[in-house]
């Protein structure tokens, strides 16, 4: 290669590098939800995460996947079966259980790398839910051939032995226990077409009916008093209790269709998913915010979070969606590459605003940056920035379309700097 050709190649490389650097520095965004490659096309029905790196999901035809890097890579594990798996739960980084159709009960003691089939019942049972309170105490729920009654199985020694808990009902759709004695189930009836929330306070020996409606799919409780149940009905499909299920109150829900799964990270922040949508709440379910759905034709079947920011959704055709911003879509721009003399956080403008406002800030050195929005009670409602930035001046937009009028606070944090300012959303 002659000197002229070498010069031209070098120039092209330099120009390409400058373009990539400019694009990455000036057009930055954090997606609300994004796709992860599962490597499978089978429907995925259930997910379980021990921490933000390690998790599993399962589905049809015995599919079990595992990740140890937050879902950047998913590894297909050999379950040894071809039945559909309906529910999966890990109690530790080593121990997990999976249940499904035709009497399927699986257990792993090595992090899901291999599975042992537990031959507890015959193939006339279909299990829909598994829930373990700890490594030893667990419950399975499902149904036998219609019109035989539903069965609840209980183990107190990690699945070595199982007891049939006496129960009258047609089928069990969901189980959730908050401690060794207190738990809830969703129970269905073939004849009358009603599904009920039932509660036990003695480890499943007795069950009390608390609430009934047309279709219920999922339960979630934060403690013995506060919980939610979701499904599909002629009216609201999200219900909340603050007294252990004695009274269930419908939540305001602006969506349509069937809700499959609900999860709350705390008493304020929660998410739900169903056929063609993803919703979140920042006020305990009183109001719900619709997120753009990047897979609108796919049925979403389960949602799990490890904290208020990081979560996953699994569903049909092998889809796995992830968020690291609590589902919030944000965009931010580097408006100046000049190195400022100091850190600063500017007052948002316009202020008051409806529904969008701009927040500017400056960094005097390369740093990890967190810019979050809080309500007046101190609940985190949005994550605008949560990553490393070069020194420079930045601008980020906050969209308050899904939030109610009021005072909000935004806080910028780095290793060397912290500052909080208030803003007013006025609709």
C-alpha cells in the first residue's frame, strides 16, 4: 500500500471515530424496556430472580433458561422433560422448583444446571403455581381432571415429603405466602364461573373466602396487610387490600384486556403486565402509567423486579424484556463538551410545567451520574440518568404526562456532588 492510500485509510478511520464519538456523546438515551435475546421461541410463562444478575425463566416444552449477567446472555438448561412448565421459583442461588402439566414437579440444587423430577402425583394433575416461604416450606397448587376438586400440596422438608392439604375447589391459579402461616390463593370454580381470593392463617389447614369476581390471575403481598390481585373482569381488573384481604378495593385502571402478573418493589412503586401492555404505578396502585410496548402483539405472562429500577417481563414466543430505569424512558443530550469549572444543577424550565420540562446540569470530571425524581413523600418516581458521563454540560427532559399535579423534587448525585431542587407540575 502506498503512502497516499495509507493516508486515505487513516483519514476514513479518524472521521468514523469522530462520528461515533459525537453520536454517542450527544444523542444519549435510556430505554424504558428493551429486548433481550432468549434464544428460544417457546412461550415463557414464569421468571424468578435472586439478584440483579442471576435469574431463571421457564415455559412450554420443558424450557428453562438461566442468566448470570442480568440477562445479557441466557443459557438453555436441560430440564429433562417436555411438559409445559407453568410456575418457577428459586429460594436461593442454588435451590429452585418448577411445576407444570401432567403432574410435573422439578427441583434443582445446583442453580438450575440440572433438575430432578419428584414423582409425587400422577399425570392427571396440572400444577399452575409454586410458592416457597423458605428453603424448606413450600406449597403447590393446581387441578385434577374436571370435576375433581383442586389440590394443594405442602412440604416442610424441601420437597422430600409432601402432604395433601384438604381443600374444596375446582382449580388453584396462584399461591402467595408472606410467612409460615399466612398466605392467599386464587381459587376457581367450574360450575359457577367465579374465581376467589382465599386466605389461611394456619399454614393452609383452613381457608377463608375473602373476595370473588369473574377472572383473577395473580397475587402479590408486601406484608400481612397490603396486597394486590389482578385479572380480567367486567369492571376494574386490579384490586388492593390494606387489611390482609378483609376488604378489596378496585384500583383506577385506564387500560383494557387481561392482566396476568403484578409486582411491587415497595408500597408505592409497582408494575403489571398482560396481553399487550406494560403499566406502572408510583402511588400504590391508585393510578397507573402506560409505557410504550415494544412487543405489542406478544402476550406478557410474568413480571419480576429485583429493586425499584431493574426488572424483567417474559412472555410468548420467547420474549424477554428488561428495564434498568423502572420502565421510564429518558433522553439526555451533551450540550457542551467544554469542561466546566464545577458541578452544578440548574433550575428546570419551564417551571411550573405541563407536561414536560428541561433539567440542565454540569460535570467537571468523568463520573457516574444519578438524576432521579421524587414526589413530596420522598418516593422515587422516575430515573432520568443512571450511568457514567464525561465532563461537560448536559440537558435532560422530564415528561410528567403520567403524573398528577403537584410538587416534585429532582436530585443530582455523583461521588463528589449532591444537590436537590423542586419543580411544579401544573395541569
